[in-house]
C-alpha cells in the first residue's frame, strides 16, 4: 500500500470511527423523542407496542445515519483527492485536513499537498452535501500560510498543528504518521517570540 492510500484509509477510519456509547445514547434520545410525539398525538393508543416501535425506529435511524455519514465522508474525501490531482497534475501527496469538535473528528474543506517539493494548502469551495468542489484556492506555505508547531492528540491517532493563514490563527489536524509529520514539519516556520 502506498502512502497516499494509507493516508486516505487512515483518515476515513478516524472520521468514521464508531462510538458505541454515543450511538446508544443517540438511539435512546431518538426513541424518547418519538415516544413523546406518539404520546402527544395519540395518547389513547400509547402502549408498550408504541414504545417498542419507537425504540426500534430510534435504533434504525441511528444505524442509518451512521452509514450515511460514513458514505458521505468517503465520497467527499475521494472528490478532494481527485480534484487536487486534476488541478495539480504534479502532486506528490495529498493530506486531508481534519477538525475536532468535542470527540467528533470531521473533514475540513481543505487539505495539504506536496508538489515539486513544495507544500501548499488547497481550500475548497464545496457546498454542504455536494460531492465535488465548485472551485478552490491554493495557498503556498510561506508568507500567507505558515505552520508553527504540532502536538499529538492523546486519545486519537491524529496530530494537531498550530498555523497561521492570511495572518489569522488556523488550527488543523491530520492523520498521525511519522512520514507525514516529517514532510509537513520540514516546512514549519520558527515561532516568533515577542518580549
């Protein structure tokens, strides 16, 4: 398996990882909401069968939602890789950027790529639920995009980076892999100290 495929597979595994506790809680919440709605609309026919049906639909909705999220993440990541390779034919490696919201890890609408020995950020203009980006902006690592330092996440196989994009703080995560880290950190800028 080449490095690009390893990155894609690892990123999908992190983004679509299953959390049984969260899925159980979601199923219970959906079942409770469904039961309250059934009770509010049909209080005279609310019984044990209604509760069982609500629990079954809550579990089914949770599993279906999980499947659709996984499928969407795979499609979006595949479109990002294909888009960057089409736009930059000399690309050596594409590294998807991730965001972390609580315990959830999400794909950012941007990624890093190496082309002719240079690192750049590709920011996609991609509406929600669209499978292919409309267009994108490329920002080479240097003046407008600078990476400062990296820290490993204690619970997940991801590495967080502190960076600056167009003079604004910009944080992102990528799959934790020593080869990826070596390639990215070779472009890291020294931290400027103000005293």
